[in-house]
């Protein structure tokens, strides 16, 4: 029995065809999740702004007065800082839930399960939140430490060698960039892996790395190729509107159509492709849920 190729032109074509099929089934659910996310963030931000205005509308004057008379500057501003920190946490959590919920939509599609976008966003996504936070922190460290190491060596060389040639710095910057890109490709399926395998953060991270191990160039080119094809379609869709409505008025209909295309077409297509791509890699690499 011939061994299935992890990535090839025929595999990419199959993935693209399956993505279009999935898109016809899930685009509205993904768009609905995005709408719920935006409404939640807008309403929540409005509430925080209202609370901040009512509670701290006189704070600025008090802070200026305290500072002018040598008082404690931070004492007055600490409540404002705490409110902003809570708001930032609110935005981070509900934005993360939106991304996870979109992936859950694809998982339900593959497993032929039906569940409303409202329940997926406001109920199901919370199941993955804590693990997503832990994995995200792990990913940040995974991406950062090689770059920090390379740039640290460069800094030491600059300190030790006063007349360091310019090309040496360029080489180090290129090396840092290449290391970062290489590592990014190993974590590009983070949300898909988390939702699909539904394991603890450590197991999820290992599975995520294994998906791309020794094949990151293929993953990179596959994703880039997908973006190129989709954006060609995007251009074909938008250029006629741009010719008819050049956007000289205050209301630019071209930008509106571009936003609608990204929201209702590009985002569902990308999420579908990434999940189905991860599913293919997990099968060929024999990584079991």
C-alpha cells in the first residue's frame, strides 16, 4: 500500500475543493459568531465607558490638583488603571472565545453536529478558554526565545567588536526572522488542534508541533497558495465595483464591499481551510484525538 503524501498538489486541490464545500455549509454560522463577537465587544466597551465616565468624571481634576500640590499622583489614577485593565481582559477573553467558536463550527460540521452559533459562542467556547490561555503563553515563549537568543548574541558582538561590518547585523536579523517564521509555522494550527483533540495544554502543544514537524515549507507554501487564489477571487469581485464607484465621496462603497467580503467570505474560507488542513495532517501523521 502506497504511503499517503502529507502535502502535494493533488492534496492541496482536494483541500481547496473540500474548503469550498464546507464554506457553503458553515459561512453563515462563522459570520454569526463574528457578529456576536463584535456586538459583545461593542456593548461591553460601551458599558465600561459609561461606568468610567460616571465614576471617574471628576478624577482627572482631582489628579491634577493632587499633583500640583505635591500629592500622590498614582493614588487617584489607580482606579482608572484597574478599570482599563478589566476592560482589556474583557476584550481579550471574548475575542479569544470568538476565534475558538469559529473553529468549533468547523468541528461540528465535520462531525455532522448541529448547534446554534449563539450557543457555540456563549456556551461551548468557554470549555477551551483556560487551555487556550496556557497554550498561548507557551506559544509566545516558543516563538520569542530563539529570536531573543540570536539578537542577544548580536548585541554581545556589537559590544565586543567596535567596527562590526553592517552585513553581519543583516545576517543576524535574517536569521532571527527565519527562525521566527519557522516557529510560526509549527504553531499555526493552535486553535484547530486545541478544539479538535480537546486535550490538556501540554498534549495539545505536542500534537501541534508534530503536525508540521519536518514539513514546515509545505505548510507555508500551501497556506500562501490558498491566500493567493482567494485574493485573486477577491480582486475579480471588487475591481468592477471600484471602477463604478471610485470612492471619491465621503462614503467609500469600495471599502464597504471589501469589508463585507472579508467578513462573510474570506474569514469563513480561511477558517475552513485551516481546520481541514489540520485534519488532513493529523490523519497522515497518525495523531489520534
